[in-house]
C-alpha cells in the first residue's frame, strides 16, 4: 500500500510508518505492566480514581494473586454462550458433570443476599478455586495456574466476572445481555477482521456463562455470570510477541514512582523520535488508533472505547510495535451505520444499541481523545516546550476527515459525556457538554 503525505507532512496510509516505534526490550512482563505501571492515569474524571474493590483484589496492591471461587452447577441451571472457544479452554469450564460458575470473592463476602449468589450456593458444589491476578480493570482476572497439568493445553485467558461494586463511575455487573453481546461482537469481528487494517487485532470473548433469569417480567434481566477472554490476540501470528498496555506508556510504576514514563524512554532512545517527536508519535500511536476507530465504526458500526486501558501494543522480538490489540468488546453499536451498510442484526441483542451520535462522541472525543490522548501528551509537552496540543490534534482532525468524509451524518457537532444523573438502573445519563471537539473536525 502506498504511503501518502498529508498537508502536515505526516504519512497517512493504513500501513506502518517507515520506522516502527520500538519499545525497549527488557521492560517488565505484561502482567506487571498491566497491574502496576498505571499510577496517575486514573485522573480523567472526578470518579476515575474511585474503587470499592477491597485492597487484596485491586490491581494496585502488593497481593500477587488470590483464589477465585468456582462452583459447579447442573447445565440446565445456566445459560452457556459460545464464540468459537478453543476446545481445551472450553473443557476447563464446561464439563460433562456440570458447568463452572466463577464468583468474585468480594461478592461472597459482601453480597450474601444476592439472589443469584444464593442460587449458586444452593445448586452448586465447590470446585477447586482458580489462582488469579487482577488486570488493570480490576474485575477482569488473569488465570495464573496454567501450570496445572489439566490446564496445560488451554491458551492463556482471563475471566471477566460479575463485580457489582463501583469502580470509577459505575458498578461492574456482568448481566446476561452484556455477556451475550460481548460474544456476539467477538464473533462478528472474528469473521470480519480480515477486512480491517492489518495492524488491527483484538482479544476474543469466547465463552460466557450466566444464571437463568429468576424474574423474566422485570424491566431488565439482573441475572449475571462471567465471560472467558482468550488472551491470544486474534488473528493469531506465528512468532512470539509481547503485549504492552497503552497506559504503561505514561503511567507511573506502583513500586518505583520515581521512574520516568516508558514513553519518555522510548523518545530518548530513538533517533527518529528525537529528530521529530511530533511526526513520530502521530505516526506511531495517534493516527493508527484513530484509523482503527474509524475503520471499525465504518465497517461494523462498532464504537471501540480506546481509552488507555482498552488498547494494548503488540511488539515483536526486537521491540518493534507491530499491531494494536483492542480489548473489551462491551462497546456501543451504531444501528444507523449498520442500516446504512445493510448489515443483519439477528446476531445482536438489544444491549448498547445506539440510534444517535451521543455515544460516538463519548467514546471518540472523551474516552480516546480526553482520557487517553490528552494524558499521553502531557509528559511529551512538558519535555518539548515548543510543541503544543494543536500540533497533534490538527493532523488527527485532518486524518479523521479524510477517512470519514460523512462523519457529520453520525457525529454530533459538540462533545457529549456522562452526566451526574442516573437512570432507574443506576446507569449514568449522557449530556451535551456544549464544547467543540478537539480530535475531530
Ligand atoms: N488508564 C485507564 N483508563 C481508563 N480506565 C482505566 C485505566 N486504568 C485503569 N482503568 C480501569 O479500567 C476500567 C475501565 O473500564 P472498562 O469498561 O473499559 O473495562 P471493563 O469492562 O471493566 O474491563 P475489561 O477492559 O477488562 O473488559 C475501570 O475499572 C477503570 O477504573
Ligand atoms: Mg476496559
């Protein structure tokens, strides 16, 4: 694919720039980066630093792991959702003798009256707990005991569990429609990913288990469960690669807060970056992530939420950034775009269907532009006083307009965000901030 020059001199094709960004080899492994190199990033809203997770279950605590209780229930007591799970992975959770239901220990400690927990305890028998470590999102848990011989053949994976306690702005439930929709989205992306940029990859949600609804007449199903996330990026590649969460580029190290951000180490060690940090960072990070957002929106109507916790950088053995791995498929779905494309919707349930551009603005302007890009820029602007935010936002606006000429059909003119008001289920309402967008025209 050819690489065109834009008016700003920044390359603007889907292919990588001539010099890929290199992340120094020898940095800590993914699990450490995800848990511990994230200090100071949760400052993007008045709620972002808030958590009701007990200390021992937080990513930013010195507890290396904890035991996740697992109950085995008869298959007919649960619903199982599948999106092409690797057989060895499926076999860990779905067995002839019963289906596993994983329950966050804080639920057992603090919500003994939860009707679905009671059902779990009444119908279920205890299985061996699983040793897990919290990810940066707290309620998604990395399964650590892969050395157990029965787990050997299964790929590395994570369990996203029901955690009805507030982290940041809202409680982190895993209701059935949420579990099911994440798998629906995963399947559709799996089938269609080849039509996206070759540097787009994602973590598949391959298995979901939920309780049956005890109150089908209620306005919303509160029956919950968990999902299984395959940690092998899709599409798979042959060679070994490592993952670096985007927040680890600018977050501080929990144990070594004096260490400069990884991003500054990258800029200092790369001659191309030193010569022109603006063009380097635009090409390496900002523009590809914008391209992926637009590509995914235009192709599927899916609105990625690329804040720094949801984007992973995949690097090869030499440390070169090869792909962006998008995680967390509980995204918004623009039904207008899907109608315009003539896409079928039978494979989707009603969760997070959107009929206007409000959520597009929240995801793009605030989660990506505000929560992530503005904060990623802060140490760069401090180190290079001749650079200004506009040096980055201008080319991003141009690229957005180039890739998405009819964006006005889908996006509002102003930026939208969560309001402090909530609906009957405690979900934040959306509001028009009245402010103009910065990372799109
Ligand atoms: N830099 C960051 N930016 C945004 N959220 C962050 C960041 N670091 C940690 N978090 C936490 O990650 C979560 C982000 O919410 P989000 O809905 O994307 O994730 P999730 O659905 O809970 O989990 P997962 O990403 O594992 O699917 C919140 O709990 C938030 O506090
Ligand atoms: Mg997330």
